[in-house]
C-alpha cells in the first residue's frame, strides 16, 4: 500500500530544538538592565481543518469529513524585550462533529478533538508606541489527537488517542491589548489506532486558525 511522504518525528524534534536554540540566542542578547512585564493571553479561534481531517468520510480511505471547529487557548508570555518573547501555551480544538444516520448502525457521530501543548517564539515589529504592530511567530510542541467514532466498515465504534509532535507558523498584528492573527499548524502522524485498514497509516490533521486574543499584562 502506498504511503504519504511526510516529515517524521525526528524532523519535528529538530524544529523544536531550533526554536529553543533561537530563544537562547536572543535571550542572551536581551537587555541586561531588565525586561518588560510578562503577559497572560486568552485566545479564541475559528478552525478550518486540512488533509484527512477535512476529506470526505465516505469516499476517501482516511477522511473524517470535518469542516470546521472552535479553538480555545491560554498562554503565559515571557518578554525578553518589547519585541521578542517566548510563551508556553495550551490550546483545545473542538471540531464540529460529522453526524447522521446509517442503515447498519443507526445514528452515528464522528468526533475529533485535539489538545495542543506548545512553546512559541514571537517577534513584534515597529516601536511599542505604534498603534498597530505586526508580528510573526513560530511554535513547536506536542498534540494529543482523539477520535470518537466508527471504522469505515461501520462494524465497530472506537475511542482512540494519539500523541504526536507538531509545529506552527503565525502572523498577525497587535492593537492595544488585543491580537489578531492567522495560524497554520502542521499536525501529521502515523498510527494503527483510527481506521482498521490492517496497516499503520499516515494521517494529515493540519489546520488553519483565525484567532483573536486578549492580552493581560502583570508585574514581574
């Protein structure tokens, strides 16, 4: 059976090490006299799935038929300077279920969710007193992908989870205490657990997120 040509765990681990290395490099160059206060950031996003997650459940071998979802997130942002920061974060993605009626099983539901634990390095352009400040960011971490649903043959329901590395790229702008951005998350993994094909399959669960965030500063 042909498999998809995808980056493996080693490539994702390499990206995570690169993010950490850049963080240390810029941290050493940060101002010796101190740094700005840290920030707590609450995030909400509209999610568009890509790859197998969005492919048709009935007509594709690995598709889940999912068309949209909602993301909720929280991060703590440590700022080396007014431009450079790093932030551990947590996000929960709840996709809109694929549901309906089937002659063999009756009512059915295919419900994927993702938990995402990540570290993001962010660089903000322009001066702090500028009204609109664009930024770019890169993140890497671990996702837990879960599916509650049925095999393609409808003969058995399952509830399985898979852990995998991921990385993401984000760009947007800050306006006062708010952020608006677009994110592309690369979420690809191999597993036996989802559809019973007799093979370990390679899945693509990439997504695009349109995100809004509320920034809360506090004193270190």
